[in-house]
C-alpha cells in the first residue's frame, strides 16, 4: 500500500499550467507560510562540509524557545508524522505480540492537515473522526491527534481542555499527539509543551513562522522516553547542516521573533479588513492564515485563479484559506478583488 497523495497549497506550477497563466504572474497565498522570512545568515563552511550533528547550542535554543525539557530536531514535522504509527505499533507489540494495527483506534480531527490521517491509514490503524468536541470516550491504547490551532479550520483548543484530554489518554494508556505547527504567534500559555506527560508528543513546525519551509527542519517536544526512541530510530543525520545552523540563529533571535509577531499581526488585520470590505463576512483568523467560509468557495476559488490569485480551497470545498500577504501582495489582492466584485455571476460573496 502507498501513502495517499493529499492536496496541499504551494502547488503553483501545477495551478499555473491549469489556468495557462505563467507562474511568475501569480499572487500565491495558498500556504500558511509567513511571507517574511528569517534572513539567511552567512553559513560557516563546516556546516556544508561536515556531517550534520545537532550541537548543544541548537538544542538549548530550541528548549528555551519551545519551553520544552526534551526537544529533537527533525526534517520538518512531516517526518515525524510519518514515523509515529510504526513506533506506536512496535510499542504495543512489545506488550502483546499478537496485536495488529487494526486492533488499535486513532482519533483524528475530521477537518485538518490530512497527512496525519494518511500516515495512520497507511499503517492499517482503525480511524475515527471527531468534529468540534474533542473525543471523550477512548478505546484502550488509542491514539488521539489534535492540531492546535487547526489548519485549515483555525480552531484553537483551550490548554485546559488539552490537559484534560491528556489525562484521559493516559488513563487508557494511549498516545496523544498535538500538532502545534501554527502555534508560534499565539501566547506560549496556549501550548501544551510545558505540561507534557510521558506519552504526549508535540510537533513544532519551524518553516511556517520563520518563513523558511524549504530548509526542512522542525522539532518534536516529548518526554525523555520518546526523545530517546525517536533519536534512536531516525539515525544520526536527520537534518542537513545549513538548516541546523540557520535554525539555531533564528531560535535565539528574540528581537526578530517580536518584530515578526507584530508584522504578521498587522498584515493579518489588514487582510481581514480587506476581505470584510469585499463582503467576506465569515472569517476565522489564525495568525498565519484566514479561513473564509462561503457557500461559493469553489466558484470563488476558480474566479480568483482566473485572476492569477492562488488561495487554498479546503478539501471540504466549504471555505477558502488565505495566507498572510506582505504589503505588495495585499495591494495585488485588492486589485483582484475589485475585478472579482465586478463579476455579477458571483452574486453575494459571503
Ligand atoms: C498542521 C500541519 N502540521 C504539520 C505540517 C508539516 O509541516 P513541516 O513538515 O514543514 O513542519 C503542516 C504543513 O503544512 C501542517 O499544516
């Protein structure tokens, strides 16, 4: 069996071909990656030459930034998403030899980054989906995946609800995975990292907030047990040297974090205002994107594409997700929305 290929934002070349508009002419707001990137420092030659080992300085910076006791760099949180099902199955098998993945239940958000679903499905686990409310009655040894804040729904769970869920999962001797890919702009108190128990894993994406998704680095915050296990199975050269170097500088740069948060917040508010002006009333804001719910989502997606504006149409086709634009991109979007509002066939945009 192979992993299902899910739709994601960031497929500009493909979309540009579909609409026969050259890629350079597009406004791409299809991802939740910050348009403001951490400036790439001069990378000392040894980070290119030598085999990459995460130095103490990076680990200390990551622990401080994420407020974690144990923190491991990985090649983007996606690497860990793909790895966890086999680790959990092995762990269960060490307790009971004849257990198989289909005996174990995984609770997933019905709306959310689909790669979680793909990884558990591929490994043969039984999937159950939850909506607004976190799952309550859990099967023994089950796994619960929470994306907080959720992409693309934008829903932010209260820290208190998550610690309750954590206690419930622990009671069932299960595993809790909290994907905090979009947490950086939100108050640190909303993160569950500082309250982890043994079987809770928190995934932190580096690429989104720091605007450097291409360097492929992320972090996993865990208990000592999971830290050692993941460290063992992922081998010595998980992340390339230049990415390790850049991440260390970026995680330590508190002044840049502050500036980045205020720039993103400002641009997010400006985007929200612009969308409201053009009649997109039902918005859910997450610091790195805005979700706009509209019965016309599919129609609007195509209309925007025809104007060379690429946003993300949700898998459910009930909403559009706009990434945060910089100043020029916001002006470009405004022009397109003026054009769009002249299209009478679209009627009411909400
Ligand atoms: C919710 C969520 N988690 C994890 C990821 C994976 O990101 P990365 O591997 O760059 O850390 C994404 C990517 O879009 C995401 O949206």
